[in-house]
């Protein structure tokens, strides 16, 4: 309405309705004849491409199923082996005292314990309270 | 409907799936392509979207409950795929969806896969200016001549809302076209 007030030009009554009809009719014909184009033979190629893609997905799906079945079977086999070894073994494992000591020494070097840490591991009885020391040597003139 | 059920059963059954899917692609590839193309405008984009659509159909056919027709279900997937595609592509470039579509419509003149006349170009540019939903409704109703009931099923919107959407779209285009001339 604002535009109309400032517009000195006029059009015949109902002009825009006719114009719209004409324009839409024209574009409808053109667009139905398809203004959008596609490459030659595109639709056949599209079909092939889709089939190829979906076949790949189907194969992948089947492979995944096979893999998970194999994984489950392997898991069961490992569990059975472990179960058998743990509960049917007749020879108890004997650990020698010396072996334990060796392990302790080994872990001392491996873990890089400091003197205070070693001290804390010892019983109080193991620590000598009377320190023995050598007196200072006397130098003769 | 019974024929469709048999076909869907064939699509769901592993032994007949590939053959049934092949005939599904053969039957619907063109219709879905044009539906997608009108939404995304560019041919290469439409090609990507239509391929993704069929892959999705293939992957999800087992979850298709037959509450709607197969055709409606496929159209719905294609529409959603197209809208998601636009969203992703526009956000990558830092544009709003509408800005992206308008820029594509502006570039139609140089598009080797578009050979419309000036009037086609003007109309496409005006359609691109419509809000997303109105644009889709306008495309489906005006270009594809689909009835409101089918559009309603695909877009999951009431017939009344669609009629209003289409009416608004036509009104806007009418005003814009009269301003162009």
C-alpha cells in the first residue's frame, strides 16, 4: 500500500493476476521439460553405483558377523583352557625361600629404593643401635 | 498394498534382498533423484544425497514397519537426507541454510546442468528465497504435482498446515515476481 501511494504509474485492473498466470504457465512448461539437466547415461551409472555400495555394505556386515563369532569361540576356548589348568593341576607350586630373597633383591634394583625405604622394611631388631666406629688414626711426627 | 507387503518381505529376506533391492533402485532412482535435486539444486550434491538415501534404505529396510507406503517412507528418508546435507554443507562454509540455497540458485546461470530460460531462472531464485519447509512444499506441489495427502504423509504435517504453507509460498513468489518485472 505504501508503494502504491508513492507510485505514479498504473497498470490495468487484474494485470498482476494475468501476469502471474502467464509467467507460471510459461515456467511450468519449461520446467516440466526440465531446466535441470543430468549427465548422459547418469541414471544407469547411478543404479550401478548404488548396487555396488550396498553390496559392499552387505559383505562387510557378513564379515563382521563372522569375526564376532570367531572372537566368541576364541574366548570360550581360552576360558576352558584356563579353567582346566587352574582346577585340574595336581602339582602345587613350591616357592623356595631363596627365590623369594632373590626376587626381593632384584626388585630393589629394579624399583630403585632409597635407604630410608629399605630401613622402613626392616624390623627394629635388625638395626644395630650401638654404632661401631674406628677411632681417628693418630699421626706420628 | 498386499503387493507392497510381498515386495517388502522380499526386501527383508536375506535370500531375495539383493534382487528386490535392485528392482527398487531401478523403479525409484529417477523420482527420488529429481525430488532431491530440487531441494539441493546442485547435480553433484543431489548425486551424493540420492546414493546415501538408497544406502540408508538398504540398511534400515528391516526396521520399516509398513505404517506408511514404501514410497512415502523412501521420500521421507530422501527429504531428511537432503535437509541434513544442506545443513552440514552450509555450516562448513559458515552460512545459514537459506543463504547457501540462495547462493546456489544465483549460480544456476553458470551451471552446465541447467538450461532454463530467464523465467525459469527468476522463478528458481524466488523459490530459493522461501523458508525451507515452504520451499519443499512448493516444489512437491507445484513441480511434482503431488496431492496434499501424500505430501502430508511424507513431511508428517497436517494437510491444513501444508495448504497454508503452499498458499504463503505462492503469495510470496507472486509478490517477488511482480517486483522483478
